[in-house]
C-alpha cells in the first residue's frame, strides 16, 4: 500500500455507527495520511462526500453489488469492516480475496468463520479494531510466537457485574444499554452486559493470533484502562494501557506499522492508581464457557453460537424475551444443533439453522 506518495484510500463499511463515526474522525484529522474513499450507510446518513457512497441494507442485491464494486475498486487500499454481525462476512471475504488490507471491528465474522477468514487473509493477516485484540497485537509486536504463555483479555464487566443483587430476569433494555465505560452500538453493548462479548473475543483472539483456546484467559477489570495483556514464558507480563477511546485501536489498524501522532490524549499516571482485577464469575455469566465449548467442538458450532446470540439480542432489544433468555437461547441452540461441516456453505447453513431455531422456539426459550 502506498503511504509515502499519497494518502491511504479507506472504505468504511458501517460509517454511520459508533466505530464508523470514530473512523471518519481519525481520517478527517489526518488528511496527509488517510483519505475517505468510500462508505456505506444503513438507515442513517453521514452527510459526507466520497467516491463511493452506498446506502441500504446488507443482503439487498443492489447494496451488496455496490459494496463489492467499492471494495474491489483497484484504488481502494483498506476496508474498515464495522457493520455488526454475520452480514459482514461476505464483504470481508471479498475484500480479502481482492488483496485489500482489512481493519476488522466486526468480531462476529471471525467467530463464525475464523479459519476461512484467516486463510483468505494469508500472510497479510487481519488488522484488528477491537480494543482488547489491538492491545494484544501491540504487545506481540517484535515477539516470537513460542515466547507467549497466555493472552489475558480484560472485561469491564458491563453494567451488571458490580450488582450481584440484580435479578437478571428482570433487567430492562435501558439498564442493559447503560454501559459503565464505553459508548458503543446496541448489539455489542448488550453482548457486554451478558459477557457474550468476552466469549466472542476469546474465539476472535484464538483465530487472530493462532493461540490455543486454553491459553486465553478473561479477567474483570472495571476501570477499562488496561486493554489486555500478554504473559510470556519468562514470567513477564506486557500490557497496553490508555483511556477507553476506540480512536486509538482504529488509528493503529489504519496506519500500522506507524503510530499516528496525537491519536488520543495520553493517560496521566495518577489515573492509574487503584486498578482492579477480578476473576470472572462463570456461574452468573456462563457465556465465556459456552463460547469456549463451541469453539472446541467446532464443525459449525461457533456459527450457531454467534447466530443464536444475534437473534436473541434482537429479540431482547425488541422487548420479546427477558435478558436472561439471551444466553439461555444460545445454550439451547448449541445443545440442539445436530453438527455441521467446515466449508463456507456449512457455516452459512449452521447460521441459518440457529436463527430459525431461536425464532421457532422463542416461547420455550423465554422460560427458565
Ligand atoms: N462500538 C465499539 O466501540 C466497538 C468496539 C469493538 C468492536 N466493535 C464491533 O464493531 C461492529 C460495529 O459496532 P458499532 O458499535 O459501531 O455498531 P453500530 O453503532 O450499531 O453501527 C452499525 C453500523 O452498521 C450499519 N448497519 C447495521 N445493520 C446493517 C445492515 N443490515 N446493512 C447495512 N448496514 C448496516 C449501521 O447503519 P445505520 O445505523 O445507518 O442503519 C451502522 O453504520 C460490531 O461487530 C461490534 O461488535 C464495536
């Protein structure tokens, strides 16, 4: 990719969203390095100009064809994928097959089809836009893979971790969307409240870094300052720290291997006193265990986990099922899944199966 002679041409999928808007902000503030080449908008508008502006819904043939034309345009250098959920898989694969750099926010893509996506990425790899994975990536720069003992993904705990007195059957949509540290789109905010976000992130890290599942831990860190850590075989721990601001991982992904001057405000050391780390309560929040089990069993189960979760989160946000039924839906879908294969077609079939299962059984899934 050209960085010296001209700015990097960036296409942003999901430009009206939380990641999308912060990506546009990073691009706007660095015109000598980055150029907004194209974008997609769903129901909202960015009111921006670019060579390609694609409006509509993924899955609509006209939208999909125009997105394909944008990301395979020879002038496009880098594609930021920030449309949530399984619908981001097709454009991610298109961008990789066209040889583009991919900055991936949509972790669901790696959860459902991590092996196929990483194979398509090849040596180039994927530039992660998840804050925890960006932290791990930065800790791994210059290190040998065999020097790593384990990855430690931090979790803020979401809005309910610090409130064990709350009955998770009774919490409202408004309470679930009230994240204590990060301002994000509704899907990932609910995933943070159920802790499914951490389950998805364990699978994401497994694929991104080629680390075995049993060498990836999760710990609760309510301040969200330590974005994640790597433990090495000599006993040393490396961490990446900073205020919770997604513009840092976005900048790292857009400009790698350079760092953007002033991407975010530095963190005063006084703010680092009183950092806490706690073990995850896997009884109250079983999502991480479910995700590990699904990833270990493979053969379409991670796609079932992801799709059942997406459907259940949508139903919760629509007021159709209680909060506690989200993870229950995932657990029951995984238990009922007859097993599948590992091709793209198998994965899409597992995804379809899980969505139908959750829709068809929504009445039963409401009950404990
Ligand atoms: N937000 C974060 O801090 C954060 C951090 C790490 C990872 N992520 C991941 O990044 C992804 C995006 O998260 P977000 O928080 O930015 O989500 P968001 O705020 O809900 O934004 C989603 C974007 O995708 C578009 N979109 C949604 N459904 C679409 C569809 N069917 N067809 C076409 N476009 C569609 C939306 O368009 P309209 O709104 O215009 O309809 C919007 O531009 C998620 O996978 C999330 O897990 C987010």
